[in-house]
């Protein structure tokens, strides 16, 4: 037990979402409770360990909840009372409304969108159908129409399949964007190269600016410099 540290004391703050803070802290404590083998200890040791980990501020709240002496000896009763205080039951209809309003935002990653859905659906009390509602909301809320079409026609769709398809679509989109960027750069360079050469009206050949063979040469027809009709002498 001594080698495994408990979570930090519960942060009690009116400026944060205490339902989430409490839920996260309790999850951490449950892992510690198992890893440190506290469940093998006597009931009073379990309670003492829990209250020690809970911290001073949360213990003040616990003492204000009016639990009986017998209830304060049972770890489950203490946890239930704190859950009732920090995360009281919410309006199920309202929470479902909030869930079905969730859409993937333009700059939001699929993973962040999925995380929002999973967190919100916890408050909807959908029971065994929770995963199906998450799947439906991914199809309805994802911001890529092409990805939505792929999901729509997929037979025997599961949540894991949806994750694979959405992540693959995002990866492919990123790769195509990179490829298009490289092709655009190549085309721009090619245009610049082609624009740098032109057919010269003086010498009749293709060359770049100020590269004309007639430059500073005497014209065969009129004897002028740089006029054209130049024959390049072979040495």
C-alpha cells in the first residue's frame, strides 16, 4: 500500500464543473483502491483511507451532509452521498436534447467530437442502447459530407467501424491536401520556367531574357548591332 500513491485531494471549487471533477477523482481513487489492495482491509480502514485521500475541503462538505454514524462507517454510503452532492441527477430530456445538438465544428478533430459525444451521452440514460445513439450522432453530426455518405451505405456498421472510417477519411484528406500542395508548387515552377523562355523575333530561337544570340552581333542584312539575321560562326 505504501508504494502506491493515492490521487491528489479532491479540488472543491465553485468555478469548475464539480460533477466532472468528482467523477474523474472517484475513477482515479477506484484504480488506487484496487492497485493498493485496500479492498482487503477492514471497513474502518477503507473509510479512513478514503477520507484521507479525499482532502480537507471535501471532508468539510462530507460532515455537512448529515450522514448517520452507521452510514459514515460504510464506504459505499459515503461515496453515494458525495455523488448526490457533487453530481445530482440531471434532467434526462434536457441532457438528450444537448446530446442530439452536438455537431462537429469546422476546426474540430474527429477524436474531440467523439469525446464530446461519449461524455454527453453518459447523462442521457439510454441504457444498453448508448452505443447506437453515439453511432447515429456521428453520422448526423460529422462535418464531412463524403465521410457521411460512406457511413450511410456501410452495412453492419459498428462504432469501431465508424471510428476506422472517420479516421481513415481524415488521414486521406490530409494526404491529398499535401499532394495537391506539392502539385501546385510543381505547376507554378513549370509555368515560371516556360514564361522565362520565349521565341525571339530577332533570332527566331527560344531563349530567356537577354540571352539572344543576336545581342551585340552585327546583322548580316543591315549591318546593325543586335538587329537579327545572325549566323553564328563555328570555330
